[in-house]
């Protein structure tokens, strides 16, 4: 997605009018980026006893709130051993503010898929049942769940086009595909054999969301689909993982927009990261299969930097993490505008940064986040 406002809090007139109107109509996506008031951000928590001085921790965090350099940081949480040791918010943002996931939602979606695999509703290496792919000889009929999770479906997709408003991600979410996002994604032709090529694709995640919904209900009624999915999300993830603030958005057909539009408080994003750090275990209960978390965090055959809807800290295609810095075991979820949920098992660490940064600002943000994490032994 494109830059929606600049670091001086003024909306930029860089988008075509039709797309601006579509973004405005999207409601919460637009509002979430602009719900910022003037004021001075303060540390909400900066705890001692971590083996790292408060001064060193504060010194590493301050650059992440330098708006001119890295963009507008809305929230930062550093959690070690499941306890918040540093927490800071941008102006107008606080612990109760629900922040838009962007692509962090993809990793939440992958966790939900894992629950359905554990239930026996889905299987990693079976072809995905999609009506549009059911004709004999249609190569799309061989696309598996694994392909969709590893972004190797082979479906034609342009995540970021030039001009941007013609990209598939924008068209699917905001313009001609917005009424039925899964149908837009599923109608795409094959561009390469499934499993042969990595192509980052929000459309692959939308297909997963439609698939999960169809596993829960045969109804095509939007409200029924939406309610079925929300019942599953609440009962299987929100309640047991204490993610009470999680609010997914849905399209007009009742399909969860799991690749881009979820909302949670910063603390709940960090709790979700802690769940993954603990291999899916919480409060002595194995909520998500440890084997599933291992699958999510293992390199895929076509891109060593990507697992199952999770980025891995190693060399590979399009990696937004820090190969060569911090720990090779580090993995995370990353959103297009500089949202980072970073999990480092060896450091017993979860770091969350939510905010809005341009491509240039993200170039400065990455080393600042890496420096913060390198304060902790690994």
C-alpha cells in the first residue's frame, strides 16, 4: 500500500482521486492512520532488572521515535520472558488504542489456519478446493495449502504496481475487487507452476481466509459467513490467548480481510508474538501445535527468508528483516509501512513497532530496531 500521510501529519495529494475516495470509504483503514493528536509522547514503562541499564534502553528507543528520520511511530513494546520491560506510545496513542495490522495480519491468519489443520479440517499438501479451479486440467487445481502459506501459489499477482492503484493488492482491497476480494484473487490465471516461485501476495492470504470460512459454513450469506468466522476466532484464539482487542475486518461477502485489515492494541500484538515465541503454548496449554509453529518458522524451498506467512532473518528474496544482524533464529511479521512484530527465541524477546514510515524512513528504522535488539545477549 502507499504512503497515506507524511511525517508532518499532512495528507499528501499523491494518490489518484478515485483511489483516495476508495481509501476514505474504507473507513477504519483510513481513520487508524490519522487518529493522532499533537502532544509529547512519554515512556509508559521502562523497567529495571533486565541486565540492561534504563539509560541504554532509552537511548536505543529514542531514535525509533525520531519522526523526521524513521516516520511516525505509534507504539513500541519490548517484552522479555513474557514481561513488558519497555513501552512507549506516540502522540494521541495509548495502551487501549487499536492499531491497524496491515500485513501483520497475515501471520495471525496463518495461526488460525494451523488451528484448522490441527482440527483435521485442512491439510498442508492437499489441493485447495476452489470452485473457479475445478475444471479438468486447470493447473490452479493443484495449488495446495502449503503453496498459499509460502506464497508460491503461482497465481498472477502484482503486490505493488506502478502506478500503485493498478496493483492487484490495491484493486482487490479498494477498487474493482473490493466487494468480493477472494473471488478477485481466485480468478487470477496461473503465472508459474505452483510451488516453483515466491511471489509475495496478499491475494494468497485472502484465498486462505475464504477457504477457512467455507470450512465453517456452507452459507453464502455475508452475515452468516462473518459470524461463523468470528465465532472461530473468538473461541480458538482471542479467548485462550487473551487477545481481547482483536477485531478483524470483513469484505461485503463476509470474508475476513486477514492479509491487511486486523486491529489490536500494541500489548495484544506483543502477546501474540509471545505465543509464537513459546511455540504456540500459553499458560501451560498447547494452543497452537508446536509442529505448526515450526512449519511457519522454517525456510520455504523457494525463499529461505520466508516460512509460512512469516519472515525469517536470513538471506532471501525481499527480506525486510536484518540478515547478518541480531540472531539467525529471529523471525517476524512485517507490515508495509514499517509495522514490525519481531520474535527472537534465543533472546527470549518480543519487540513490536507500530507506525507509518515511507520506504526511505524504513531504511533508517531497520538499523534502529536491530540496534535495540542487539542490546540483549543472544
